[in-house]
């Protein structure tokens, strides 16, 4: 059910940011998907629901010339406040259908394990990469609570 015309502003993301731009409600189209979406014993997203989301997204992306990497989750633009559509959302299925962006998994290398409270060049590099992708994170070199929340949002989307 379409609740808001694509030309109108919807109040779906709330306080949010992406690529240094705040108020994502004013520059985006929001889709609410009814499904818990989390790995807490919930069911997976049904195929007919995902097929409908893919069809809807394809139309929106085409009509508005939206780049693939700009198909985002509420949890991407409002980490810490939003956790939808959740870690069970099949981003790979959307990517394979031509919607959205996928970061391919890379082999893990031995290296520093970063954790809350760390302050070093590795933390700064992590923050820089998250910001380069678009996440609203301060590049301070200090692994604060907000950095932790943004890492969780990235993992929720790409794990």
C-alpha cells in the first residue's frame, strides 16, 4: 500500500544522515517492510514479499535514476535508532535482481581486533572507510559508542 506519493516527503527515517547530508526524509523515498527481520528465531522474509520489494525498488530506482549504492536500510541512515529491515533481509537477492549494492566478503587477515575504547590509526582507518561508504561517523581515531553502532549497522547490512 502506497501511503505517500513519491513526490512528497515521508517521515520514515527520522534523525538520519548519509554522506554528510542530514534529514534523509527530505531526499529519499522510504519503504516500510512488515517483517521482524531479525535472527532471534523469527521467520525469513517470504519470497513473494521479497519479489514485491524488488519490483517496487526497480521501478523507483528507474524513475528517479538512483545509483545502486544508494538503496539503503533505515539502519544505515539512522544507526542506533533504526534496526530495520534487519540482519535477515536478503540484500544479496536484491543485488542479484539488479537493485542495491553488495560488498563481497573478503578473507579475514590476521590483524588488530578493534573494540570500544581503542584509540589508534586502525580505528581512524575504519572510521574513514565507513565515512567513505556514506555512514555518518566522526573520524576521530577513537572507538566510541557511535562508531560501534555504525559498525553494527554495516554488519547488519553486509553480513
